[in-house]
């Protein structure tokens, strides 16, 4: 009887699924027994959102090979549009999880559309030029939401820019209030919803990477000219990766925003994009499991360092630098490679 042999990539994908499920079960057990602090419990939803952000950005940076510095812009698009949809549906849909799911779908759709629009000019650029344009996109999105007013009344949605000119009918509600953002949000995001979104993200990314389209995307990353020479449509596959990444970021933005009572556009600034990029670089380009671990660890680390009081962020920066130096140490890398070769030789000898 033949035994089923899985290749290295498939084994790593299943291991990632397994570790995420185990982490979810363990944390749920800790919540049920009350053995988890309230501060850490409140961080579970943001951790899930940041994990999705890190995995989705890794699709652009690690798999596609393009440096994007505007990922927080897609997150903000998903946050504001998804929360707006959820608030507008409050009277029609009383079941909060369904309203959250619809909000995430709406946020993902708008973020994907934004990714498509920005991808048309941006994906013609390479390297530093692409990074600068995506950075500018993130700042533009932040400015738009800082000056956008959206209300909802019996006549539907009302929009205005720069100042509140929505002129809502009686009983209407101003949802987005310019620089004040969205207030009075019903906090319906849950750790379970975050876990489901993480699993969906992994399914989407792993299936894309291991498909024919994924191989084309990686071929473009390795050598664009060679990929074009064998008939690969570079624009199509780059757009596919970019839009998928943006859609996942939009869904994460809705999940993140609906964990707070108030959300403002300044939350999704350049620093947020850099933080997500740090997750990706620290976890390893193209390494989804590494991105998950890095996002979770670096989100929790500042909370664990509260004992250092005023020096907390200094210690955080030092730890981050030491980890980066260690993981990129040539001696450590060669030692790890020798260990892998030794294990492989031992298995072949058996």
C-alpha cells in the first residue's frame, strides 16, 4: 500500500494551520478558566488583525517581490467602509456576527477596488519608486478620511467633504465625522471572528501561492524579463497579488476597527505601515508562519515590557534590533543549514 508523501511546502502549510488552531484552542481554554489577564484578552482581536495584515503584506513583499509602504491605507479603507456598513445595517440585522461578516466583506471589496485603482499606475513602477508612490497613497487616504463626512438617514447615505454639509433628515445619524472619525461603534469583533479571518487568509494566500498563478507571480519576482519572454502576463499577475493583498487588509481593518468604540484616520498612518513591514521582515520574506509569530510577538511585547515604565519602548527597540541581527547572522544561517543537511543525510542513511 502506497504511503502519501507531502512535499516540504505542503507540510509547512499544514503545520501553520495546525499551530494557529492549537493557539486558538489554548487561548480559548485560558479565557474559559480565567487564567489570562484582561489586558492580554483585549489584545487578541488586534493580534488577529495584525496577523492578517502581515500575511497579506507578505504576499506583496515576499511573494511578489514589490515593496509597499501604504498597506495601512488599505486597512483604513476597510475600517471606515466596513464600520459604516455595519452601523447602517444595525436596525436591519440584529445578529452581530452576521453584521460583522457583512462589514468585513464590504471592507474587503472597497479595499480591493482601491488596490485595483492604485495598482494601475503603481505596478508599472519598480523598487524605490513603487515604495514612494504607495507611501503617498497611504497618506492621501488618511487625508481623505480626515476630511470626509458621511451620514445615513431615510434618504440613504449623504456625503460631503471638508465640512459637514450632509443636511441629514430627522432621525439621521452622522457616521463619519471628518477628523473625529467614527464614534459610538458597537464593539462586535470577537477573538473567534479573528481566528476565522486568519484561517481564511491563510487558505487564500496558500492556495494562491501554490497555484499556477502563484508560480507565475514568483517567476515575475525572480526575473521579470525572463517571465515576459515565456508569455507570462506580468501586469495581470502583479495586479492579482496586489488586489488580493489589499482585500485581506481591508477585512482586517474592519475587524480591527469594530474592536474599539472610536476609530480615527490618524490611527492608520505611516507608522502603522512600517510596523506591519517590520512583522514581515522579522518573520522572513515569503514565510507566512514567521509573519504570524512576529506579528503576535511584537504586538504583545510592549505590554510585557510595561515593568520598564518610561524605558519600555527603548527596551522594545533594543530587543527588536537584537532579534534582527540574530536572525540575519551569516554564522547562524550556515549553522542552521548544516543541521538541516545533517538531518537529511541521517534520514537517507536509514
